[in-house]
């Protein structure tokens, strides 16, 4: 189980992958800018919500410096 780097909540990694792998039209495309995960600095980060992902995308360094509470 992985954790949301923004709020520290547990994230279902498998569900995040499935969600990300589908576009609105059902195509199996993985877009690193969509869904509840984000590719950053060589690895994937998973989020419990799109809101958290947006915060992370705006300032990733802020959330990576300190461990999630
Ligand atoms: Zn979160």
C-alpha cells in the first residue's frame, strides 16, 4: 500500500492505475498528466484524489521534502 504524499492517506495503487489507464472514451491510454497518479523525478506518485494531485503538481518539492503526516 502506498501513501498520498500530500495528505498522507492510504492510496489503492491498483485502483489508481486502472483509473489512469482509461480516458473518457474508454481508450487504454496512460497519460501522466491525467488520473490520480503523477510521474515525477523518475517514479510514480499516487494520490487519493485529484485535488491532492493538483497540489503536488503545482509544488512537488514541497511535499517530497518532509514525510507525510
Ligand atoms: Zn491526498
